[in-house]
């Protein structure tokens, strides 16, 4: 089963987006390693990504806050 992933802004906690699964998120955000996401889901560690040329720190969760 696919695991939904909810993304929040690291600094403000505001909801940004969600993905149907890890691989979909990897493709959408150009993340090369699945462990980069798995090691941070629900662990309160920031995921650093680049969205439209802007560096962002995401808080990623398996459920909505």
C-alpha cells in the first residue's frame, strides 16, 4: 500500500502539500534516495529540498498534524 506523505513548512508549520506515496514525492521533488525521505518521516528532522529554485526545509509526516 502506498504511504501518504504530508509536507509542512519547517519554520511555520503550515501545510504545503501532500503526496500519494514516497516514490511520487521523490520524482516530484527530484530526491535521489528513498532513505532521505524514510529517515525523516515522523522523526522531526528537516528534509531539505529545492522547489522552483527555492531552498526549503520541510517537516514530513505520515498523517496530518
